[in-house]
């Protein structure tokens, strides 16, 4: 259950991250272009990390024999 909960937290981030990156590229003339782009990249990377941890948790629970 813990792995599925972690994966469910990553699901919204999978959509929010690329959207933020797209919006930052759409407004390149805005002075906050670089911080918004950085935030979008951080959100995407955190989503990838959460997916990795969720799948790792599920695999540990299936194959650890506890």
C-alpha cells in the first residue's frame, strides 16, 4: 500500500511539471523565465524520483519474503 501511495503522489507531478516548463517557454520574455523553468525541471525530477521510490517499495514488498 505504501508504494501505491507514493506513486499516487507522483501522478499529479507528472502533469504539473511539463505544464510549468511549457508555460515558461511560452513566456520567454518575462523576467521570471529562468526561475519558473527551474521550478518545472525540479518538479519533473522529483516526480521521477517518486516513481522510482514507489516501484522500488512495491518490488521490495513482493520479493523480500517478509
